């Protein structure tokens, strides 16, 4: 598979109409935050590749998106001739997005997960756009079902001692994220 064809395929996957949040805008935001946090990484290339592929399979009715994204990535990168060690690093990072709880010594996962969750700390207008886009992705759920599930997810984040693992994100994003999550729970 040629690199240009591979990239085009990836862009098309993230550009499908059912992706209201988990699209190229999200990937771009994650990559921007990774650039800010790159000094914390051990394998910046793996982190950037994982950012590109972490949501490549995204079905709101499935429970195995991360596993399927890792499988997709393994095949995709293998076809491009990427070394197997690098592929393993990338798929490990993708699998860690399932629960968003990195090990204390896994700096690359900390960076990827902090970047993936950076949306939680944006200004309130951007946050409402994000939360509305998530609701659109789950439009197949009734309002009561969605509210119950969404509140549970938001409360789980608030119950953590820390949402963000990297020192920079913890310092600048922790409090705004907690404020946005709390405001969304109240709004629901």
C-alpha cells in the first residue's frame, strides 16, 4: 500500500458522516496537544501514530472499538512495512485508550491519554460543542438512556484523584476539566 493511498484511506475513515466528534478535528486537536507535551514522551513517533489510529474504528454501539482499532492499525502499519516493535508500541497505546488510566511509568500513554482528554478542559463554548457532538454520535439512544450513561461516565472521571497524568496538563487542565464535567452533569 502506498503511503498516499494509506493516508487517504485514513482520512476517509475519519470523515464519514456519523462522526460528529471522533473525526479529523479531534485527531488534529490530539496531535496539537501531543506536540505541546512531546518532551514527556519516550517514543514520540508511536504516540503520534497512536493518535492517528486510536479512534479509527468507532461504533458507539460496540464495546471493542479499541481492540478493533488496534487490529486495524496492526494490519495497516504492517502493510506499510513499519517495524513490528513500533507497531506493538502503537497498538499498546491504542488499547490504553479504553479506560484512560495509564500506568505511572508509561509516559507515552500518559501523553496520548492526556491529549485525548484535553477536550474536557477547553473553554465552555467549545466544551458544549463537544458534548453536543457526543450526543449526536449516540443519537440512537433515548434521552433518558443517554443521560444515565453520560452522567455515569462523567462522574467516573470526577471520582478520579487526577484526570491528567502529565504535570503540564494537571497544572493547566485539571480544574477547567472538572468544572466542565460538573457543569455538564448539572445540565443533563
